[in-house]
């Protein structure tokens, strides 16, 4: 799982609502809680941090495509490998095309 940060996202205006993880600081705090084991009972295991299964990455850069499953499916259905390669890694592109995902039976 990858947490993609967006430092420009506003925090939840209602502090009585469920916790907001929209800021980088809030997401880092959440990941630290997972790493410490304090969220193990909720199913967020500290080993996920140790194993590198959860990694915080920088948010979308200017000009980067917004990734959506709809865009991926549309690129596959139209046979547009170039568009697909802008949305997912080369390995994922190859796998999707090899397995003929999103093309129906």
C-alpha cells in the first residue's frame, strides 16, 4: 500500500468528525502509530511498516496524470499502450496486456 501525500489538501474543518489524514503530518503520525504497534488490534500491523508494505510517497507532481481505474480500462479497451504507460508502471502495463484484463471474455 502506498500513501500518496498532498500537502495542499485542507484538513477537515470539523475536528469532531472522524480523524482527517489529509495532511502530510497527519499521515506521518498515522504511519508512526502503525509502526509502534498501537494499531495492531485494528488490523494495521506494525510489520507492514517494517516490511516496506506501506510506504509514504510524494504527491502527484505538476503535469502527472491522475490515475484512475476508469482511465486504465479505457486505455486498455482502446488499445492505447502509450496512455496506459502514463498511468501505471511498465511491468503493470505488460501484465495487464498479457492477461487481457478489462477486455471481457
